[in-house]
């Protein structure tokens, strides 16, 4: 795909660490503008992928083109169009919230004092931190710190915003707030790429996504597309204690709820044999389990 909508194209990306760990295996992706979610469990290779994308780490092989720049050859230019919020974002304790943002703004080359002040003020408003601008950054709550993180990534109006596991450790309310903030910043032609191991982060905000498992992309497309592929693969059954043990040993069970004196279970599988099951509509959590299991199957059959 080479249409103007493809902002980032990744071809044949591999990363093998010095210890031999093959963290990314022939990743091919086209990332259009809008919200793009990279979903995968811990150890899937998400941070490796993000660090390569922001030119902090070199891949072992592969090509990345971002808005017409070759990422491996034009690292400086690519950094200029990128905003990055790493997973372990930290501040210097001595900075107040607005001072930190001013510092980030001047680092990105905003030298005019008045312009910088106005950019900082409007960014503080946008991320909902204006009221606490005089508070020391390390005194902010977890969610506020994360919002300050996104503010520093956005201050120079980047075309691509890369956010590694932004909602980890946030309470549900802050998580929703953060997700909404991310989806608000996607303007014309802006790409927001974020990684997560939380399925719920993907469903409400992303128009495109990829599923990464053990360094392999096992699905790419829209969340709706992933749901569609899981149709006819999710089942419901009512089982007794003995059957519950049997069915759990044989199939991935995604929920177990007490039902009268038995259990109502949900199972994700191509087919279920030996139990009386009824097909149900998948949700994204089911689809995630379906693809994860599929990938592991391929893996163990290698
Ligand atoms: P995720 O962000 O999805 O949790 P990572 O990209 O951090 O995954 O890690 C992918 C794999 O690469 C894991 O098996 C991890 O142990 C390994 N890994 C990550 N960083 C290094 C490194 N610097 N050296 C060797 N192996 C690494």
C-alpha cells in the first residue's frame, strides 16, 4: 500500500538482541494517520518496536519510512516530526509543572519567550493541568504525570506521537481520561501510535491496530476486523464441576460465572467437541484470546 494515507511503512523489521533473543520477527506494517494501537502481552516486543520507531535503537534488519523519511538514514529529520512518551517517563524533582513544559519546549527549539509561554499555557489547558501548573512535577498524581508526559511529547506539534504503555498503573478513571486525551490530539494527518497489553485501551479509541505476540504480528487491521474474524469461534456452555475441569484443560476458557448450582463458561476455539455449547457474539477480549492461542498453536507446531 503506497497511498498518501500511509504515513509510516515498515518492511521486514527484525530485531535480534546480543543475547540471541529474536524480539521482532519480520514485522510488516502500514500505519495510516489516526490512532494506531499495538496490542500484546508482556514480552511481545512492543517496547523494542517503539524504541526502534523513535530511532533510539537500530533494528537488525528492515526498513521504516515515516512521512517520506527513511528512519534509519534520516534519524535527525524523523526525530523532528516525532513526539515520544516512554514507558518509564521521569522528571527532575526540581521542576514545577509549567517549568518542566517550558524546558521541553525550549529543547524542541522554541526560542521565542512569548511564543513559548503561550504554547505552554495552551498545552497545560489542553491536558487539564493548568490549575496545578505551580505544583512540583514529582508531586502530581500518577495520571497527572502521564498527562504531563503527553504534553511534553506534543509541545512541538509532532506529526507522529509514540506512547509506550500509557495506561499501565492508572486507575480506570484516569485511564479513560488519558485515552480520550490521546484520541483528541489526533488531528488531520497526525498519527498516534500507542502500545498496550490492555484490550480495553484498544476498543474505544483505535481505528487501526496490530496484535504482537512473541515478536510476530498475528493480526493487523481494524478492531472491528479482528472481531469479525473471531465470529463463530466463541461459545457458551453450562457445566458441572467435573466438566469445568475437563473443558478448562482442553480449551481456553475466558470466563467462569456461577449459574444455579453449576457454572456458565465462555470458551474461545474453532470448535468445541464433547460439550453442549451455544455460539455467542465475540467481544474484543475474546478475539484477543483467539489470536493469541492461534499464534501459540503455530508456535508449538514449529
Ligand atoms: P514488551 O514491551 O512487549 O513487554 P519488549 O520489547 O520489552 O516487550 O521485550 C521483547 C523481548 O525481548 C523479551 O523477551 C525481552 O526479554 C527481550 N529484551 C528486551 N530488551 C532486551 C535487551 N536489551 N537485551 C536482550 N533481550 C531483551
